[in-house]
C-alpha cells in the first residue's frame, strides 16, 4: 500500500464511520432492532442512552449530544434533520438473556466502555483458573463479530447500486 492510499483511507475513515453509525441507527429502527447473525442466531441491537451527531468541517463543526437512561434522543434526531451524522453511539446488543453495551466512535471505529454479560468469578474446585478470563475474552470477541458483520452488511449496501434508494429511505426516516 502506498503512502497516498494510506492518507486517502485516513481521510475517508471518519466519513465512512459516521455513515455506518447513521445507517445503523436507521437500520435498527427499520428492523425494530431484530437481526440474525451469519450463523442464524437471533439478536437485538439498539442505539440508546447516548448518541452524538456531528456536522460541518474545521471551525464550523457543530455537535449535538443526546444522553440519559430514558432519553428519546431528540437533540440527535434534530441534528440528523439538519444534515449531521452520527459521530458516536452507545450500542446495546442482546442475545438470549445476555446483554452487551459498547460506545462506538465513528471517526476511528474505537470502542470504549465495553460491558459484556457478567461472568461468574467464583472458582469451583478443580476448575481451570484461566476459564473465567477466556470466557470474558470470548464475550468481547462476540461483540466484535456482531459489529464486524453489521459493518460488512453496510459496506455491501454502500457499494451497491441500491445505496441511492437506501439514502432516500434514510432521508424519509430522518424527516419523519
């Protein structure tokens, strides 16, 4: 990869990340949060509690943040109506009786505040002491796999001729 390719990727990454998070909010609303993984497992995914939207460039950048445990995300929704895109989002994933929470930043796809389902830390007699750590790592890996699957779904759509139709649907969703 040449230096110009790396610079181009660094320039486009924040836009793709914001497009992804904005599409994910739209898609979760459209699907009522219900999804199915490649392996056929059902899960639910919601953007909630804290969403930041960003618009403009340089010194004219403008951010709106909605947060709160029962927030209706009004400020973020209004921001979308003015052309902003989701810059950060708190995502809740549920599968069976397990819940994951993670904050995703669109600019660089960094994850913060990852909370996996609780792992019982009580060690039974004869049990492998590494088992708890390995279970926690497995739960974190599941978080990443779900986000990766959704990002691939987004990229397939984003690079297809259907993207113009989806953009129109998103514009209608923002306006409603």
